[in-house]
């Protein structure tokens, strides 16, 4: 017997583009693009390359962490296991930076793939930063 590929997924129509896709139990959009379009989320960096936006967000977090009194180090390659390293009382903390949006219900929406860091720094619209977990 072959194992079903889409275990726990159901066929659903995207709330935005109406395309049929395999959804997890509460997934309403086929893609991040469709969700952002439907939520009315507009990037504050129109026409700026994605990698550059990522760098801007990382520098925002660097500035915030420096102003909090940490020693801050930035990754030298995109394949490093985190974006920023922080030293606090000789303890090393790995930080991953993600651009995030706050949904209507107050939930943070951001890409959750490939996170190997201790702390997640979510950069919201207008540069507001939210750390998960908050105390570190
Ligand atoms: Zn769609």
C-alpha cells in the first residue's frame, strides 16, 4: 500500500485566486502572496530586492540589540545557521530575523521554514520589532 502524500490535507479553493490547492486544516490561501494580497498587506519597500529588504530588517534588529547593550555579530554568509549572533555575559544567543505581519486577529504571520536560532526577531511594519521569546 502506498502512503498518502497529502496526509491530513484537504482539497480547497484559495480565498484569493480561487485556484484549487491541498490545504492543511485551516489554510485558506494557496500562497503567501495570495494571503498578503487578501489581507491588504503592502510592503513598505516597493521595488527593493528581497535580499536587500532582508538586510534592512537585519540592520534594524542589530541597531535595536546594540542599543539594548548587547555585543552583536552579523552572519557573513546567507547559509549561516542564523542571521545575528548576540553575546550577553559570555553567553551566545542565535537570532533569526523575519519580516512579519500582524493579522486582523493579532497573530504574527511570517515564514516559519528553516529556523535554527534561539530567538526569533520579527520585524513588523514601520520597523517595530517583536522578539520570540520576549525575555532573553
Ligand atoms: Zn491563491
